[in-house]
C-alpha cells in the first residue's frame, strides 16, 4: 500500500522557482483583496463569464462539447440537456455552483469527494456517479493530432478507498496545524488524487473542481473571476508533462512533486495576472472605444472579438463590434477573415 505523509513536505527545500511563484501569488492575492473592496459591479459579470468558461473548458479537455448558444442556455438553466455531453456539462455547472456558494462549509473527505462526483453525473440515468472505480485503470494523454499515450498506471481499485481517505487525512492535518503552506499542500494533494485516479470516469474534472475548492478555502479566490480551467485547457501538453514527471517513482513514495507544483502555481499566478489586467480596464469609467483600445493594447498577436469581450465584460457585443470597427478605421488595428473566422491584430 502506498504510504502518504504530508508532514515531510515542511522539511523539503524548495527551489527558487517554487519560492518565486509562491511569493508572486501572495503578492497578487493582497492586491486582489484591495480591488474587491471596491465592490465594482463589473466584478459580478467577471464571475458569470468565469463560470461559463470553467464549465466549457473543463469538459472540453475531456472531449465533452456543445455549441456556445446551448452552453449559455444550460448555464442559465433555460433548457434541458439533450444528450450525454450536455448532461455532463450540466453536472459540472451544478458542482461548480455548489463550490462557489458553499466552499467554506464543505469538508475535504472521501465521502464528500464521492458526493461531488455524484453531482457531476447526476443528470445521467445510469447512476454512475459517486462510486469508486470497479476495475484498474490507466492515465492516458490524448493529443490534438490524434495520438494517445499511457502516462501512468494508478493504484488498483482495491487500494483506492483507503488511499483516498489517507490523502484527505494528511491534507487536513497539515493545513489544520499550519504545518505546510497551502500553496504547496494543494498541488501535492491534487497530484496524489490524480495518481490514485479513484473513478472510472471524471477524474480530471473532479481534480479541477477540487483545485478551485481548496484554493477558495485557503483565501485564494482568483478562480471566481478568472477561469483556471480555461488556462489549463490552453496547454494540455504542459499539464501532461508535469503530471508525468512528478508521477515517476510515485508508487514507491520517492516521487518529486516539484514539476506539478510549479505547473499548478504557474496556472494560479497566470490567473491573478489576468484578473489584474481585466480590473485595470473595467475600473475606469471611460467611453466604450477607449475601453476596447485599452484591452487591445494588452493583446499580443492575433485576437478575436471574444477575447476583448472577456476583458470588457461591461460592454455589449454590439459596443465591442462598433469600437473595433472604429479602431480599424483609425488604423490602430487590422481585421482579417470573414464571419466567425475574423481576427484582429495591432498595427500600433
């Protein structure tokens, strides 16, 4: 049986990269707390955008998709899911909403993780949610070019229930006793969860929900305003690579968690930077075209209308389209393509 001992993490000497990431996150966390005191109404719009992006991206990573219009209707509970993909999307929506609204009273335990998994699959008729895997499984990386690769063989189904209980116990112990910095304990817990791979289906999505939950419980609320899942989805290769590196010698308890810690801390820091970028745009009461101009100045390379929409949540699509046309006419940006394939890039 794999032995877990999170107390040993307090004795480990972390390299400068890890220490720099931790310091950077705390720096941005403090700045975010200051921003949130303003109670800007636009922040509520960021929350809704982040929920949609998180639900879309976390499912899309697993090949679960629907159209943008259907996604919006499902998120607003204005329609009934039509197929399995949409039912799983609705389940993620429900689980994410529960975390957003109740994170401070949710226990980190095997039973609650099972409950979260049950919620994820609550719209399916076969009752597959909330059950530990019934057979052994493997972690497979699926790449955009169609390739797949077995990255890791998790714990057996027989060992899984006890292991899941153990990592919850170890995590709660070091966090409750303030033995280990949560920015170290959280990635280690998530990595162990993924290596255990307790379910036949849905492990990745549950790991991302747990990441959001644990961050909220420790005062890191950036995922409420910026989708962590969307950042993860942009570079799955980096995710798989860090998981693979930290998974080496995991069964023997001799793994190096550093690659996965750096990966997850990098995601969190990137989200905080994105939050600050968006807040600096929405806090100024300026005309729509100037708000769009500020958003454009933050873009490097090609961008789409939706990229600007995310940076300017207070503006309607028609306002953004009109502002982009003005910037094209003024020679600030150039437009290429037609219809949904339209992209822009800066000329100045």
